[in-house]
C-alpha cells in the first residue's frame, strides 16, 4: 500500500510516497550526496560513511536511514560537509590517486568522481600501504593498497552470488579482503564469477584482462611507474589538476575502447552485459545494473569465458571433403557445391530426403531462416533443433496443462517465491546466475528450498529439505504429494473451479499414488512425502524449477505434466512468485523453437497442419508449403539408417557427440549423400561432413536471443567476423539464394520484422523496442505490450482454462545385473557441454582441465578407487574411459559423469536410443553400466586449485559491525559533534 | 560413405601471391587517402630537415633509460619544489584581476608623481603642517585606500577562498585547471613519447 507523508529537506517541505531511505529520497529530488560503498544492486553496506546527512539534528548514514513522517533532513552545512570530508579522507588514506596511470580510469571510477564532486584538493591522512601481497589468479586480482574497504565485493560474494568466499577481516591491524580463511585466491572456494570486480568502485578488485591494457600510460614498466607516481605527488598543488589530466586521458580512452552490449552465449539465463574491446582483444565483460535478467551478476563463463572467439582453432574458411580429407575452399566453391548436390538430391529423391537442424546457440532470426529454407526453398518440414535433446518434454507437459510452453514468470518471480522446489536440476552449476537469486532469497529473505535430486549438488546442500528419490521416479512422488494434498483438503478449490477443467477425472487418476506405494517406488519415506506436501500447503507461493533430471527419461513429458498438475491443484499459477519454471539450458533453446525450427510448427507454435496458418505463410513467402509434419532429430537419424534421408544440414550443433548412442548416430552420418555442418570449430560432427561452413559466434553478429523467461534481448556486433567466417543468417541466405530463394535481408531486424508479421505470439517484437538493454517477454501484442507474468487472466487453452492431465508412471529402463552402476550425467559450472568453447580458456581449463567421474566413498572403498584411478564404464551401447574423483556428492552405486568432453569420456558413448515416449527426447538419464578399474593410480583429474576444494566462510554481508567495534573507529558524525562541543 | 576424418589441407598461398595481395591492399589505401598522405609527406620532410626525426628516433630507441633518467633528475626536492612553486605562481597570477587593479595603478602613478614634485618643490611648501594635509580630500582618500589594504591583509584567507568558490566556482576551476593542465600535461605526457613495455 502506498503511504504518503510530508518531510522537510533543507527547510523545504516535500511529499514522500512509500517508505524509502533518505538516500533514495534525496536521489529522487536530485540532491546529490557522496556515496562510495552504496551500490543499487547491493543496497546499504554502511562502511564508507561518506553519505552522512542530518535527520532531526542527528548525523546519520543516508543509505541506511529510513525516512519517516515529519523528518527534518539537512544535507548542507559546514558540519555535514566536515563529517563527509572526514569519511572521504579515511578512504583516501586507503587509496592512492594515480588516476592517469590507472587501468580503472575510464570515467567510472567512483573515488575519482567523488573527489572531483566534493572539490577535494588535499588529504590529511596520507595514503599508506596495508603491507599485504597483491592477490591474483588468471581471472582477476586484488590490490590491498588500493582497497577502500567499502565491502561491496564481500556483499556481492556473500549476499548476491552467495558463494561466501570473501570477507573483510576487521580484526587485522590493517583490515583487508580475504578469501576463505585468508587463503590465496587459487586455494579458495572462489568460483571466479566476477561479481567482486564488477561491483568494485575502483581498481582494487580488477579483471586481469584490463591490466596494463586499458590506459595509454598504464603499460609503463613498474620500475618507471612508481617514480612517475611519486614525482606527480611531489609536484601537485591540489587534486584538481591531477583529476583534470586523468579526465582528459579517460576521454581519450573512449576513442580506443569499444563497449558493446551483448547477450551471453552460454546458458538459458540470458545474462546481458557490455563487452569492452580493443580491436579483437577483450579487456573485460561489464554487466550493467539495467540488464533485465542478471543485473550485475555473471558466472565464470559469461564473465571470463570468451577466449574461444579469438582461438586459432576457429574455422575461417569453408571446407570440402575430397579423397584425402578436407580442403579449404573459397565461399563461392562451397556454395556452388552445395547448390549442385542439394538440387540433385531434391530432384532424385524429393524434398523430404533433406533435413535441417537449427542451433540453440544461434539467434532467433537464424532459426527463422533455417525453417524458412527448409519449408519455403526446399519444401520439407524436416527441421528441428536441440531442444529435442532437452526441453521438449517440459514444453509438452506445459502445453497439455496450461497451453504455453514457457516459464510462468520471470527470474524475479523465482526470487520472490516463498517456496522453491528444484527437481532434477543442478541449477547452481547449470544456470548459475538464476541460482544466485534462489540462494540469496533463501539466505536473506527466508525463502524455503526443497531439492529432489540424485546428487547432493550445491543447491541440495543448501536446501531446507533434500530428498533423493530413486532414479526416474519423480512422477510417483509428485503424484503422491498431489494426492496427499487433495486428501487433506489442501487443494485450492476456488482456483480449480474458476480456472481448471477435468478436475474430478484427474483426482480419480491419483488413486494408485498412495504414500506407501510412492515410498516403495521412490525410496522416499512417507514423512518426507508429507513434509513436502505440508511445505507447499504452508507457502503462499510455490515455484517449481526442473530440468534434465526430469525430462531426459522415458516418461519425461509425463513427469513434467505431473509438476504442472501439482501447481494447478495448489493454485500456484496466475500470481507473482508462483508457477512452472522449466530451466532452459542454452542461451536460445527457447527462441529456436519459438521461431519455428520444429517439424510440426511454424514460428509461434502454429501448426503446419493448420491450413489458415499455412496459407498466411504461403502468401508471404510466395510458395506452396508442405502440410505434413516432418522428422524430428531422432527420426532423422533413423531415416538415414533406413536410406530415406540423404542430406542433412546442421548448424551450431555437435550432434555427433551430444545425441544419445553416438556410435549409432555417427554410423548414420557416414551414410549421408550430403552432410553440411556449419560451426565455429571443427567439431566431432564436422569430421563426418562433406562440407563444413565457418560461422561466426554471438560476439561477431547481430540478432536476438530468448532466455528461459521468454525474454527477447538484442545482441550487437562486438567485433568483425574472424577470417572468412560469416554470421549464420548470412550463410543460410547465401544457400537459399543459390537455390532460387531470392532473399534480400540487409540486417537481422528485417528478418525479425517478417517473423513478427507472421507470428501472433511475437506481433509487437521489433528492434526499436529491443534497443540497448530493453527486452520483451512473449507473448508480445502488436502495440508492444509484453507479458512478464505469463498467465494473468486465464490459460492459453480453450475457454481460457487449464487442464489437469492424468499421467501414468513409465518405469525407467532396466539393465542386466552386470550393469550395476547408475550413470547420472549433466553439467559442471565451469565448462559448457562438450567444451569446445570453454576449454579454449586457459584460465578455466587451468582450474578444470578434464572431465572426471564422481564416485561415492562407498563405491570407492568397494572397488579400490582413489582420486585419479582410471576406470572403464561399459553399457550395452558402448564404453568410456575416465579418471575418478571420490566425493560425497554422489551416493552408493550412483556415479556422475559430466558431459564436458568430446573425447573418450563422452557420456553418449554409453547412452541408448531409448526416448521419451511423447517427444522422442533421448533418455540420457536412464543408463547403467559396469565399472572396471583400468589403472589404479593416477593424478587426480581435478587440481587442488579447483574451487571445490575451498572452504567457504558464510556470513551475512560484510559484517560492518566488526568495523564499528574497532578501537580506532569513531563515527564521523560523533567526531564532528565532539569538535563542535570543544570549540563551541 | 563419409568416414570421420580430421585431415584439413589449408589453402596454400605462395609468398609471391601473398606479397601481391598485400601490395594491392597498400596501393588501394594510398590511393584512397592520397591527399592526407601527400600533406603528411610535406610535414615529415620539414621535420626531417630540422633533424627532429633523428632526435625522436634516438629518444624512442632509448626510451626506458631516458624516462628513468628524467624521473631520477626530477626527484630532487629542489626540482620538485621549483615545479611546484611555478605552478603556485601561475595560480597566483591567475587570481589577479588586473582590470580592477588599473585605477589603483593610476593612483600609485599619481602618488609617485606627486612625491617627485614634492621632492623638487620649495622648502616652505615641504613644511606644511600635518593638520593641513589631513584636511586635504586627496590625502584622506589615499589613507582610506591604504587602510582598506591593511584590512585585507588581516582577513582570513580560507574564508575568502570559500566565498569565491561559492560565488563563482566555475571561474575558479577554469583558471586553475587550465594553468595546471599546461604544467601537468607537460610532465605527464613525457611517457607518451617513450616506448611502452
């Protein structure tokens, strides 16, 4: 509720609405107050004391003081200025002003700017060294002598990223930031997410990419630099001159350093940030507070994982296969070859003998063009994308029950939910920035977290309730909990009556799912099941997050449906903080399907079988379109084996390593008459190609990505394409034009305009509305109104009502007794999938050089396994060789094999061709194997400098009380009052 | 049947072909920028004639050593003191409003003329009593100016300074910054001419 009251600011009465801090109030009135520790994304930290003002005659920190009715605020006056100056002087005692030779002098140094604004000419407290070593690793470095102890980095680490590595040791003679228990960075639990260097107001915590590179003079040798600084200090007569020179130098830097907004190319969270570049050299990634999905947050990949862009291994020329292997050719030759082969195959075998696979790494516009190429130019619906490997079951579950296959709300809804249930999702590693919102809400705001997973991953460790169901049994416990809730009368009757159909039939379908049955199948105790039900009942809002642990099973769509059913029964839709959140894995896995790279749907999920829809596309494209749904990824592989599919064009997808049962897939590739692979690297899949086309990664092109929140965001070109590589949309257009497409797009915005004009779901999407950090969450009406909360008035099903869809449990695959090890698999924080991007980062690879197999203590003891023991896992479909790491993250005979390699440890040599019965999504998680020790002794696959060996030190924020309790600390306001008292 | 292969043969560009391409690139660049290049050549010619190119070349060649020596020679307190003093003097000059001083200078001139006249006049005129002098309006005006000057000397400098900032902060900043910029830039720009690591 809005509360309005009056206050006085510098003798002027003003009206205030809502409770806010004095600083927030002053900001709205454009009254500037110095502030150094305050950061809008972190809130009041209270360490710097520079924002002191007077409220009702008392000196207070304006950042943390709540304004109340009739308060009398004073911001000017000699005494207030004096108090602020005392605070600032203490800061300058900790930070040396050598701005012109500082890499942080880019117009955004907050100390520089505050000194300038306060017209400070001299300091009383001389700058002195803290006599502590500079801390550094290959990602960032900390210079204690430049650190003002504002604590922003600690606040970000403890309360925003919630990795809980950094603290300030206030008990030291000269306090400074420390890692864990004062370890070197490399021995600590630091995950190199970069929050600390992003929020640092100065050059204390800085990305190493900036060092000696950002300024014109910052590369001067250290031996000359120090005398230069001393000389400047000796001859300066006041800081104004120094600041003027450094301001000019900072302005000069703007000419040389380019700052370009982009959207991260890794996971589905959709982090956006500025990339600072000098030519092709990346100096740093600078997230912005205005970034809608992530604010100032990043993970190690988004912040530091961009070396691949300049890798020497990048493809820079098209390749054509000949008798001896591949030869580099010019574009013209490659395109002519493709035209002749495609035309020949289409003429001889018909359009359905060709198939197309779009990429979830590429843009929406590129997905649109890929399906347009397939449908309009070739005349086939054989087009799909990698969501077939991951998220199709989740989408299916939501289509069945609520009508839209997307997250119910935004990441902010996840943060504000009273209860989070995470099922089969290693979200702290797979969607690190999204997970920070859960960790923060739990740590600071009392959010409750239930985790259901096989493996004790980070979120599981933090959970209020962690349950470990038997593999593939989630549907059973979800249904049992739903039944228990109904039996207790805890279901939301009013919501069901108003918004949901088929309630009674569904309730009846729950009959078999008694607590005892569920307990027997899932191995969860009845108490655990009841506890889950009770927590859902007690929470006003519940959001359920799920991922591949649910979807990659024979019954993945049904389990996703069961999740949505539970949410409907408890009324957890149509309100902020509640709903279904299938966490999308790739940067644009959502958008690739949204924009039509699906065998049965046009963009916006319009059926190819719908004549009126097809007619609209036919009119726009000027061709007749096929009306029968095409082949999905899995069916494509089978069709190749059957000899029906002759040509395959894959872009940005290492299908030969990421599909299941890859021996089978690779054998299919060998049978193709024409195999075109478009990628930025020579991937495993490329090895089977006839033509390889060099594409450009996200930093080298424009377009849009859609994140897990259905949020469409623009990326801008950071640098020109490397060598002769080209953005995918240009390549697809070139191929289409070889085949008579007559396309003439000059810019991706024109592609989006065309797509939006044909797609009611995206009607109002255009580049102007997405400029800079602006974004839109679909559905987007023609007037540009978007939909952050997906369901407000009703559901996207007939009559606006949701449907409770009864489901039955599909038992997971069973294996012979010899295959006694259950092989769980998934992501790691620091590498992305098969790792062709992240292994190019020397810094990341240094921390995590290889894939490894997590083995439980019990299994290790039974089989004589130690860290570094090399084992062979053999399933009925193939085998892998990998080194072991003994850990309590897994239990019993369950092992965990991260998917981060395309070598001999690649998980998909083990997986089968078994799929989800409704969507054909491979059942990656249903695999058992036998384990043999090959080499007993070996080096641990994980170096000691990996963060997993660190010892985090949780505390709330920076613990400013520690500073205030120091004997040498006096609040500047008290000091001023005392001086005034003494001197009258 | 396409078996997996990792063999890739790069397009071989012969050194002659590579050279031909690069020369063509260079030629295009020259033609496209011919006016600027011709002007630059004239400028370089002048610099060359004055022998400056040799000086700069030598300086760049020994940049690290030179920078160290310059910095070492400037580290003496006398040197830094004199640089600092020169900045301060510049600051003082900047604060003087000579326009306002003009009438005062005229008056001092007049006073000096009178003084000379008195020195050269008759003895009787020199013996005018103090009393009659105090009655003279010019004498009274002169004394009031001197008293104002004395009062000015006794005023608190800090307070006056703050007043000036409050009344016209921009003027003060402008004067000072430009003076300092000239001096500071001279020092700070030394390394711009020297080699970076």
